[in-house]
């Protein structure tokens, strides 16, 4: 049995992959991943959001990980924290506002790598999309930035409280950028996985990344399941000239399966739409399963702003129309019908209900 075959069978057993020759009835139900927690209802990457996701039935909670100046891994969607914390209102940190180039994009703000963990702990989180999520913004100022260890502790407490196994689904953000500034994150994460008892293919953890070389390095360092993230446009920051589209052909997916156990595509790569209506599923799930990869699309959101026109609800002339919730259930059901092994959602309760 080849390494690829063993890994494919392990993935199938643990994540519900429908491989050729495996009866569909043998597979587990798709997992629901609380995207940054329940980030549709609470400020993302906070204990409030993670605990809410667990309450709503999420199987995994997702921390995006970025390093601090002193090497800790903390949960923020980006290392720029001006939009997700109150740092801009803190005069003691005003001088740390700066402009950096990250993955080819110039960004101005405050960055986690310029703060120690102790300094970040003095900040308070806030809603990133207050115009779309005013109810979540009501929780601004109530939560700190958590470390990866603290997110895992929340998952463990949730498992004990609910009787369900709650896993974690960390994403390494911009690893090539961080390596270039002397803060490589792959080995740091593996050290944490080992310390927390998560360094195995049977542990309740998936590690995800949009870059290729970091996943290959992780493959050599850990037995934890790895997921390659792909978007509908662009390509990996560490692979200039390579497009994600080049990597998700039938042959490309076989190459991905050498260093990853799963694929995390933009959900539109599974169920496309033209801005107006949902289309027929693509062959991506079938092709990924044939390569031995589980498929966990991201990210289903409920607000009209994130849905095709035919699934929006309410009066388009209303000032709050884009913030109103549309028919995200249709998206979720289309993804489940396409055979995905899990979904990311900002509203885990809806994903759990649509799963049936």
C-alpha cells in the first residue's frame, strides 16, 4: 500500500471522504466548522465567538494564527489588527502605526508582530463588519485576543460540556511573509500541537494554509491532517506565477494529495454562481475525492451581501438590505448535495440545521 493510499484511507475514515470503492453509507456526516467561531453573531476570533459556535453545534472551531513579537501564536484573521481591535484608540500604541507589504499588498495599520503578547492582551476585540453585523458590534470591547492554547482550551471545555468532540481547525496566515521577517510559524505550531496532544492523524485537528511550501514543511513535521486552501482567483503567495486553478485539475489534485489530506476551496468552486443564481456543481468534489482528498469549502455567510441575487431577501431599496439575511440554506444544501465532507460557516447553527 502506498503512502498516498494509506493517507487517503485515513482521510476517508476520519473525514467522510467518498473514495471509489467505499460505500457512501460508510462515510460520516459532513463536519461543520465555526468560521472564526460564530463570527456572524460575535466579534471574530474571540472566546465569545468560539463558545457561541460550540453552542450552535459546530464540530470544529477555527482560529487563524499569526505570531506576536515574542513568538506566541494568537487568533486574528490578519496580522493587521486596526479593524478588529481598539488599538487605534490607544494613544500608547499610536507610534506603532506603519505601512508594510504583505504578499505583495501594501497595508497600513498596526501589526501583531510589533506587539508582545502582554501588550496584545491589553487590547479588546471589536466587530470587523459593523455595518453588516451591528448585533455583533454590540459585543465590542468585551473580549481579548486569545492564544492558540486558549482556543484549544475552549474546545476542550466545550467537549466536556456538550459530550461532543470539539476540534480545532487552525490556519497559518502568511507563513512565507513571517519567515522572511524572522518569525517562522510552521515549527512553532507543531511544537504547540505536540504539547497539546494534537500531533496525530486521529487528533481533532486540521491545519490549513493557502501556501504550498509551508504545507510541505508541515507534512515532514507532523502527522496532523493538513488542508490546502484555494480561492477562485489568484494563487499561492509562495508560488509566483502559479494559479490556484492550475493546482485543482484532476492531475493537480493528485499532486496536492502528496502533502495534504484535504482541500479547502472557496465554495463557489464547488457550486458556482453568476451573481444571479446558483449553477450546477462542478467536478471538483469528485476529482478531489478521487485523489484521496476530503473537501471542506469556505465560507457560507447569511447576509444578502454575500449571496447571489436570487437568494437575497427583503426590499433592495431598504438601507439595511445588504445586512439582512437571505437564503443561505440553499447554498448549504447545494454543497451537501455535491458531496462535500464539511463546510465553513459564520453561522454554524444554520449549517447544522441544513445538514439535517
